[in-house]
């Protein structure tokens, strides 16, 4: 398992940050790898990620949330041939100076099977860290510009 974490200051209230995170259409727009997003209900959605030679389907669920201060998103995808990927993401949102928010986030990523053997930990760490940073920066830009 590979773990990532960070803190991001966002010039918006915790309520606005929370609302953005809980909207799958807006949230997944910040993760271009997530394609064909299908919203099932307020807490569940699915999406696909293109892998070399294969499309991998993921199910995502907001499992824990305490508006507007905490949210936990779990995602799982893959299958017997490629292996499985599990992502556990947490967002802790707190008020910060002047109506801003501080977002403490963490991601735990676990990949097994063929996918895991093709991605050594250092490559996985680099790839996922770059994606996390891009997603968090996009979330900040989208919220602050609206």
C-alpha cells in the first residue's frame, strides 16, 4: 500500500469545498483519467479508466461524511485478469483565516495482481502523487473561480 497526504488552502468556506467534493460531476472533472462517469445516487458513482489495452471500471462511494468537515471516498476497480486497485481518500476540511478553508487530504492506494506487478512502488508513488497534486490544484482553482 502506498500512502499520500497533504494540506491545501482554498479561498472558500468549508461549506463550498464540501459541496464541490460531494458533486461527482464537478469532482471527477478534476480527474481527467476518470471517464464515462455514471452517478448512481448522492453517495455512489462509477467511472472508467483507460489502461494500456484495457478499460478498467471503478465503483466509488462516499462512505463516511460529516458535513462540512469530513469526507471519505473509497474506490475499487479491476478484475481477475488485470488485478484490483483500491483507493481510500479522506478529506478533513476546517475553517481558515478570512473565510478560507484548510483541506487536509490523504490517499491510500493498493494495487494487486498484474496491475501491481507492472507498477513497482516507486513508479506507482510518482504517478499517483502527480495525479493527486493535479486533482487537488484543480479543485482549488474550480472552487475559487466560482
